[in-house]
C-alpha cells in the first residue's frame, strides 16, 4: 500500500525519488492511516502535520493517545518509512487529511528515529499465519520532515505556506483503498476456491452410512444436503473469479481515464470496489467456516488447512474498510442515483438498469415452469427488479423523514440490504456475460452455465424474502426456482471434483490432508498425527508433576 499511495498521490518528482528505493528494498514502507481512536472515519483522524515556514518543514505530531497509529501492517518491526495520513495545518488553518512520507527508523541500525515511538500491537485472532504480520503502533513527538515529503499530486503547500488545491477531485486521496479493494475481490475467489477444493475432494472420499439393502456406504458428496451446502460455494468461487476479473478491468479503465483528467467513472469505481469487497469477503469468510463443517470433525484439525485459512482470511471483512461501512457507501450512491431519476439524468455503468425504472417497478416475472429459470433474461430481470425496488423503497422512506441524514440513519439496516441486492445483481450479471462469451474446451461452457444458474438461483432462494416483499416474484415462482436448483445440483455432481481440480492447486499450496489430489486421506491423517510435538514423548512430562501424584493419591484413598 506504500507503493500505490506514492503512485496515486505523489508528484512525478516524488515518484521518481521514492519508488525505486521501495522497489529495490532500500527502504521498506507501510500505510499508516488507521489510529487507535478512528479507522472507518478517516476525516476523524487526529495526527497533525503542521507547516513551519521558518524551516520549510512539517511537524508531525500525535496530540492524544487515540491519535496513535494502530494496525498498519509491516509497521511493528519491519518498516523504515510510512505514508502517514495526518491533518494538514498551515497558516493556522486545518485543511483536513493528507498523506506524508515519514522516515521511522534509521537506515543504519533500524533504531527508531528521535521523536518516534513504535512497536507491534500484539497477537491476533487464531494461531494462524497472520500473526507473522507485524501490525504496529506508532506515535510522533514533533517529528520534522522536509516540506517535499507531503504527497503533493492532489494539493500543495508552497514555500510560503500557502495551501493550493489542484484541479483533481479530493476523493483521489482514497485511491489506494480503491486499488487494494479490487485486489481483495480477486483474492476472495482464491481463498474460497481453496476451501471448496478441500471440501469437495474430501466429500468425495468420505463415506457415511450404507444403502438400505446393506450395500456400500454413501460418499457424503452424494447427500442432497451436502450438495445444497457445497455447490453454491463452488459456484460462488467461480462467480467471484469472473466479477474480480471484470473489476480489475474497470479499475484499469478508471486509472487510464484519470491520467487524461476524465473523472467521470470515479464514483462507479468506488461503489463497485467497496460493494464487491464487502459482499465477496463476507461470503468467503462464511463459506470457509461452512467448508470446515462440511468436512465434519476432521475439518477442525489444523491439518485440514481450514482453521488457518479462516483465521487468515476473516480480517478481510474488516480491513480496507469495515464491510458495513462500505455497503453504506454503496447505499449512499444508490440513494443519490434514485433521487436523480426524476430529473431525467440517465444512470450509467452498473447503475444503468435503474434507468428502466418505469418498467422494473411494475414488471411481472414471466416464469411459469422450473425450466424457465434457466433463461438468463428472467434471472436478470428478477434481480434488477428486486434491487431497484429495494432502493426505491428506501428512498421513499427516507423522503418521509424530517431530514435526509436522519432518514438515512433510521433506514440504514434496510439500506444495507438494498446495497447487497445491487451488488449481487452485478455478480450475477457479470457471470451471465461471461458464459455468453466464447469459452474454449469441450463442455466447459455447459458446466459454467450450470454454475452460473446455481449461483443465481441459490442467491435468489437465500434472499427470497426480498423478492417476495418487493413483489418481484410470486411465492410459486420462488418455489419453482428452488425446484430447478435441486435439478442443477444433480447436474453439477458428476463434475464437482473436476470443477475443483480445474483451480489447479498443488497439494503444497492447499496445505490440507483432506484436500489431497490423490484422495489418500486416511493414511495422511494418521501420519500427520504423529508429527504433533505432543507425540515426541510417550509419557508426558506433566505425568510426573501432576498426574502421578493425583493418581497415587486416589489409589491410596480407594484402599482406605
Ligand atoms: C496457510 C494459510 C494461508 C492462507 C492464505 C489465504 C489466502 C487469501 C488471503 C487474502 C489476502 C488478501 C490480500 C490483500 C492484502 C490486504 C492487506 C490489508 C491491509 C489493510 C490495510 C488497511 O486496512 S488500510 C486502512 C483502510 N481504511 C479504510 O478503508 C477506512 C474506511 N473508510 C473510508 O474509506 C472512508 O472514510 C469512507 C468511505 C467511510 C468515507 O467517509 P465519509 O462519509 O466521511 O466521506 P468523506 O467525507 O471522507 O468523502 C465522501 C465523498 O467521497 C467519496 N468517496 C469515499 N471513498 C471514496 C473512494 N475510495 N474513492 C472515491 N470516492 C470516495 C464518497 O462517495 C463521497 O462522495 P460525494 O460525491 O461527496 O458524495
Ligand atoms: C488485519 C488488519 C490489518 C490492517 N492493516 C492496516 C494497515 O495496513 N493500515 C491501516 O491504516 N489500517 C489497517 N487496518 C485497520 C483497518 O483498516 C480498520 O480496522 C478498518 O477500516 C475498520 O475500522 P475500525 O477499526 O475503526 O472499525 P470501527 O469503525 O470502529 O467499527 C466498529 C463497528 O462499528 C460499526 N460502524 C462504524 N461506523 C459505522 C457507521 N457509520 N454506520 C454503521 N456502523 C458503523 C462497524 O460496522 C463495526 O461493526 C488493519 C486492520 C486489520 C484487522
């Protein structure tokens, strides 16, 4: 994040100076935004950067305990430098949050520079790999940096201390977060596909209960319940991959536009990265835990690979923007778009469907049979109607409040759901678009088509209340969708293992005895147990200290 921050907010001169140092690891940087007292509310940060015209320097200071930087990854032990976000004060005026490059540690012996106090914030959730990340705490006591270490692409402070705003939107200050959020969406699919690969392969090996006539036991993958829990997660892994690819395209496109001072798609990039980050990480964290349960007791063993994957993955719901806070950002943009519909302003990009407001507010879904749900046009329209109607309902309810902000606050739980509906529409749409493309490989398109339908109909089934409450579907149509979903699971079943093998993960990367490619699960589990340090001794040390005296005492008592 240190590098993208300099790339996005630094001038050409600053990029030329700092980026080569970072690329060659001559310095190590971190992104120091969050503080002990404020993370989500970036405008509430308290660290100050006061310009001193006498020395042409900024004085970086932590005025309160709550202004201590808290969480930056790489800060605790490794970083020599940080991009520090602080309130810029010049000529006695507070100009709000800006980024500054600050050296923290000596390049000679790594000791903290004068006025800098820093360290690691301590152990984190689980015993997993995230504990190898040195998330840190940092305080400044009037630390001076040269004026040219303020990141000056968006605004500058002159030698005399004048604040000059350039003509680029101030939201570009948040550009690093947009970049990282889009990469987190791509990573959601990677983490989810790992968990699903383990659960599908193991479910094909694991057998429980015989057939009624005493025949062989059943692979748990053949249980309808196992399929109805697992196959939507398999479909989600593919869905998130495709929407992640599209988001990467969108991000690249926005970046190119920004270079020629076209800021028209900035809001779209913010809404899509924030919303997709929130929906895909929450779904992935839940799915990893579901995969653990799908693997029964063995899923709880570290050697299944799932506990560590969960512990490492779950902070994704919080870092780079708490998921609720991000969905409320999407909701704000939805409300703005709805309010502009009456003025005739045509929504664009992923909001374009809202332009069909007249039609979508009263359209009736034409599905009559379960098979009708295989028609992507029906799926698309049902999701559009649900999302639009939820957004319009929220806007109408907010409109009845005494003021907009109060209304937004009161309706925020509904707004969250409207934002989720909008984002799920994007995921479904991008999946449908993907399967309409030319897809190489015999039969591959057909499999992806099945997964696309599973993702859409499962999402519909899970959120049926929304579809019914908005009148987008009838209860009968909801039931038909569920009927079709069951048929789709049966079609996915023969290819389930191939569909996870297609992720092409090595056993080493998966790190799971349950998810082994060769399916040799039981010998591997048995072998793995003997690697436990507890098995290095046959009689544990604690026996002599605690168990033996206890056992002896009980024995004596029983003989009395
Ligand atoms: C063996 C096991 C191994 C397992 C392996 C597992 C494999 C998988 C692992 C996954 C790895 C993942 C890899 C990724 C690594 C990630 C590392 C994470 C490091 C974390 C870093 C951080 O967390 S950095 C800190 C991030 N902080 C935040 O995100 C703060 C959240 N808050 C905000 O973003 C904002 O302040 C806000 C959005 C909440 C805005 O608040 P407010 O309402 O006060 O707004 P403002 O007044 O400031 O501005 C409003 C105005 O601006 C527009 N806007 C807001 N944000 C943006 C933006 N980003 N871009 C563009 N525009 C933006 C907003 O719409 C408003 O516009 P108006 O037009 O004015 O309405
Ligand atoms: C593993 C990890 C790595 C991190 N790495 C970095 C890093 O490198 N650099 C960095 O600067 N930061 C980093 N962070 C900090 C991270 O970005 C913040 O923790 C995150 O943005 C959430 O902010 P918060 O902690 O202030 O949560 P809070 O905002 O305090 O959230 C607490 C609760 O309040 C709710 N809430 C907050 N505001 C609202 C609202 N307006 N409406 C409704 N509900 C609300 C939230 O939903 C949540 O339930 C990291 C965090 C973690 C966990």
